[in-house]
C-alpha cells in the first residue's frame, strides 16, 4: 500500500457517504464551486461573530457589563466626598452636624449602588458564560466540520497531534480570552474613559499633567503586543510538536517497547518541552518588561500629580473634595491602564493561537456536493488513459496511461509488485486526488460531474490494515450505516462470519474494541470491517489486500466473508495471494504504473509473462 494514500482510515469513507449536505462555516462560501476560488485568510474577529447567534443573551449581558462598570465609578466619586469632607471641616468650611448628615447620606447611596451592581453582575456573568460557551461550542463544531471535509492531501502535510492541539489547545486559549479577557477589556475601558472625564471635571491642570504619559503607554502596547503575539504562536507550535510525540508514542507503544526506545521517546518529548519552555520564557520576559514599564510610568506619574495637587490644595486652587476625588479617580484610571498590558497580552496570545484555527477554516474543503436523489450509480467503472503523480513528488509518475473497464457486478483484480500504483488507483476512484491526465467514468459519466458524496456513497473499502474506533463492536459495524437497527447490525455480522466470535465475548456486541481495535485479532478486525461494508450495501467494493496479513485459518474465514460481500456487487481487488484473484472475471497486471497484461487467471499463467512470474515467486 502506498504510504501516502491514507487508505487505512477506511471507516471515515463510510461516514462520507452519509453526508448529503454540509453546514456552512466561515470561509466555506466557495465549497460548492469545486474549490476553485483562491484561499482567503479568515479574520481574527470572525470568531467573535459567533456571538451574534446568542445576541439576545450576549447584548443584555454586555449592557449589564457597561452599567456595572459605570456604577463602579460611583465608588471613587462618593468616597472622594467622604475623604474631602473632613478636609473641608478642618479648614472650617463645614460644621460637624452637617458633615455627619452628609456622610450618612453618601454611605447609604454607596451601599444601594453596590447592591445594584452586585445584582447586575450576577446576571451579567451568567449571561456571558452561557453565550460564550455556546459560541465556543459552535466554533468547535465548525472547525471540526471543516477539518473532516479537507482533502486527504491536507492530512499528509500535518500530523495528527498537531491538528488535535489546534482544535483543543488553541480553542482553550480562545475560551479564556472570550469569557475572561474580553469582559475585562470592556470593563477597564469604561472605567478608563469615565475616570478621565471625572478627572477633567476635578482639575483640568492636573489632568493634563497625568495624561501626558498615555501616548507613551499606547506606543509600548503596540510594539510589545506584536512581539507577544509572535511568541504566543511560536509557543503553540512548540506545544503542538510535543503533542505529536505523545500521540505517536502512545499509538505505536508496541514498537516503542519492542525496540526498547522508551528513553529515546522520553528525550524526544523533553526536547520539545524545552523548546516550548524557552519560547514561553522569552515571551514572559517581554510581557514582564512591558508590565514593569507601565507600572513605573503610571504610578510614578500619579505620585508626581498628587504631589503637584497637594501644593494646589495648600494654595486654595482646588477644594478638598475635588482633590480627594481626583486622587481616587487617578488611582482607578492608573489601575485600568495598568491592567491593559495583561489584557492586550492575552488578546494577542489568542490572536496567535487562533491564527492556526483560521488557517484551517481558510483551507478549501472538498466539493462533496449533495445527493438530489437523481444520481444512482449501478457499478460500472471505466478509466481512460489515467495519468497521475503525487503533488509532493511531481517528477515521479505513479500511473501512466492506465485504462480499464468494469461492468456492473464484475469481479476485477489488480496485481503487481509494491509501488506499481495499485493503491494509488483506489485513491483516484475514491476522489482523494484528481488525475493529471485521462478520464475516470462511473456509469459512463465523467467522475467530475458526479457529486463526491454520491460517488463515495456507492463505494466501500476493506483495507489490509483495518482501523476500528475505540467504541463497541456494534458501534464499529454501524459506522457503515449510522442509525442501523440492532437486527441489521447482527445480520451484517452473521454475513461476515463474525457473529460467532462476537457472541463468545461476555458483553457481546457491546464489547469495547480498545484504541484502534487492539483488543481484537487481525482476522476479527477484518470481519468487523467486512460486516461494516455489508451494512453499507455499496454498489462498488474496493478490497485492498484484505487477507494478505492473516494466518491460514483467519484467511479462510475472511475469504468466506468476502465472497458473501462480493455477491452482486462490482468488486475491485488488490491482492498478492492467488486464492483471492484466481476466480476474478479479469486480472490487470500493473508494472511501473502501466498495465502490461490483462486476462483471466488461466490465460495469464499460460501467457508466461509477469503474472506467471509473480505466481511462481509466491507474490500471488
């Protein structure tokens, strides 16, 4: 089997046949035009647009956020009155009785406003989480929906651990930003704007002195924000590389232990972690310097302004209440500005993480099309001068002017040495790649005119290396036709000669097969895959060396199941064993990407060519 075909993941092909329509996701507007439109970048704000669906919850929560942020400004305003009143009394401006009455009134107002703020904050937090978590679920669904609809070539360029990190880790960063950082940004912006207004009301002269440092802070935010985003993306990439090691090691744990490479894998993972830690620490250094600078500038400026204001108070240029309010609002404004570096850093971190997600959403999906019920394939397949070479190796021609014709219900075999192009031919039939020359026809119609979902829906693949998902036996069989009844699943298992061993398990059809089906033998996995294909009821059956890795007894049972499966169906077989192909209606011998012999088993043996040589050397 060609390593680049990805034919092991047979169960995913069965799922594709059931997809008759595709939900629209961001960047999917060109899905129906064959993917010819140029790939465009999905903007970072696209993720926040998911909140529009929950606007009846989100907008009231956002309004409550602004109201509570505005109410928080009442705290320094009235507290300034409490602080300023004793100052005025000390200067003989007010009497004690009037002061006490004023203090009582201010405290009651403060407590009332704090109660209102607490009430609104409760519903605001609940609303934000409900809208935010719902939007994030929609994002997860759309990213995964786009991921599984991408062409096979995409998965040849990206490792599984890297992709799982994008979907899981990057979305967790987005979750933290959406639910925590964005509300903080809105809150601090309201406090900052409102605080500046009250500062100007208190004293224009002091306000101008304090605001002189804001352009410096904004400039540093712009400069360091870009650096932080770069470090964030590098850190996510390094973490993804580490996850690749974990996934590959756990999936291939038998090979790891068989070769005694536990320490090697440990060192490989440690190396990725060191890279991740190094990038993270460099980013932390940039953020730490930024935060330190902002703290020094902000609170240094506040100290200078307070010193200057104290002189104005002594000279009678400002009242005690105005000075008290100015100090408190300055602290609030300073705290808001001081929080901005962390907020901006988190936003930049989210932008760095979501850049990977946006790349997935910007990828062109397969133009699967929809089944309108008018297209029903009978099983006729024809190739006319097919020519193909993998995009990663454009100079190597894998198939060269390959032509053949298969009538409905015929049993056709393809044989040849490894690398002759047999599995690549199956990849073209399944639409994983488009031929660079020649034509591929189904029922006399060009393959390009048939919706990809219909085309794959008419086929089922039984490969040599069967992949089972980590659920139950029943779930794995039902993958051929989701929604099948228990009786249909059992009937398919009986037809595949799998019912006997399944029913011997204590839990029967509910037996868990383990990751990738490791709890079952090779023959048992093959028969479950055959039961899955029987349940799918395809018109065209693709058998890719389905018995080559089995012992004699397992091969006998699997061959019986295959014979049952092939009845009445167009069957295309790749095989190295004589018993699998000698009863084929026609055999095509592939050599270096070309068909050099065609005929029945007896005819090819008598011809004394490549087929006979393969049979004599037990390649068949």
